[in-house]
């Protein structure tokens, strides 16, 4: 999907391991949602389940993608403070590249002590099997918010495009990649094709 790219400082080639769609992913999102609502303590903040785990029938890396929507870019710092004492690690290193977004990684309890609560260097990598969630916080007025929800909703409603996206993901997962970025880049053409179709349908 249109996820932010991450640097994976790996020397050896890697495989992308996809899991078949799991209905439990919705329940996992609800558990994160409740935890986030309690930490944020602000009913005006929106929380959405996005990415492949939010689309029934799609295979995915079993990490829940969550989109938090705040009213303005000035509100981003409030989310950072609210999540300080949580199992969500703040990847501050991405702020310069994407100043409109704050990104957090949910980490399984048994691995939390392995990582700093704030990551400020690209060299610090959290393996995907240590993760529970990716949390993207952006203003609801930003295109990032609209595009991710539009892409998700289109895949939910158009099985032909969902099957096309699934086929691309499965084909790419058979290959070896130097980084997760290479895998993400290889999906870009398909993602943009679907997103542009979704935008055309949305404006009809």
C-alpha cells in the first residue's frame, strides 16, 4: 500500500512473508484502538484500520496498520506525548522526510526492552516478527489521510482490483529483496493504478 518507506539495514537478501487473510486482524485492530483511545483521551481524534490487514481476503504481513487523524499539524506533538508510556515506539527519524506525519511501531511485550522508546537513527531496525502494529498520525486535512482511506475502501468494494493487488503481492513475495523499500517500490505502479481509479470513481 502507500505505507511510509522504512530503511532496513540488512546485508543479506530478505523475503517478504505474507500470511493469508486472518479475521482476527479486525479484533487485533480493535484492541489497539481501545488502547490508543485511552492514551489519547480525545474523542475528536479519529482512528482507522488501513493497509492490507483491513481488507477481507487480502494476504498481508501480520502487522496491523493504523491511521490516526488529528485536526492540524500542530496536534501531532500531543500524540507523541500521549504515547510516551505505551508499547508504541516513536520513530522520530522519519520526521524530517515526512514532517506532516508521526510514525510509531507497536512492539510485542517480550521484545520491548530491546529497543529505545524513541528511535532517532536509521540503523535501529525492528524485525517485523517483533512488531504488532504500524501507526501513522497525520492531519485529517492532509492528502495522506484521504488517499489511504480511499485505497482501502476501493479494495473492499472492488474484488477485481483486490485480486489484482493480491496477485502482485504474491508474485513479489517470491523474490529476494535487499530491503523492504525495494519490495514497496515494486508495488508502486499497481498501487497508483488502483488509487487513480478509486479517485476517478470517487469524483463521479
